[in-house]
């Protein structure tokens, strides 16, 4: 299943991606402010995710988005896992700063 929402005015996505079996997701050219953690649960099925760099996003940082789909999904998965384990592992991500909103 592919989902394309290219070139819209979407600032926020619903946090419902865990119930979808997406293989491709393109949300380029949208003024996104946040990426839902539930995208991280699609790591086994989602092969291609496209977001523009230099958006209005604080999280995930540009350095993660620039590395592509696998890095982005891994980053989101770590945050998603932390919601149940109360342990957040951000090691070996080569981040210049940690911008993870701790209230998620």
C-alpha cells in the first residue's frame, strides 16, 4: 500500500500509522511540524518514506532525514519503544544535539 500526500498544506499527521501496512509514504512539500511515532512501527513493511529536509521540524532532525528511510524509521522506532520501556537509546545516531520532545 502506498500513500502519497505530496504538495499539500499538511502540518500534522494523525498518529494512526501502526494500523496501516504501508510500503511507501511520500509527504514531501508539506509544512510538517511533527512526524508521528507510529511510523516507526512500520519498519518491517515501509520501504520508502519521503520527507523534505529543512522543514519546520524540530524532531526528527535534518541529519536523520538526510540519511533516508531506514535511519528515519529506526529513529522513530527508538522513540516509540521508549514510550513503553521508559528507556530511550539515542546512541550511535551522530546527533549534534538531542531534540526529542520528552512529553511524547
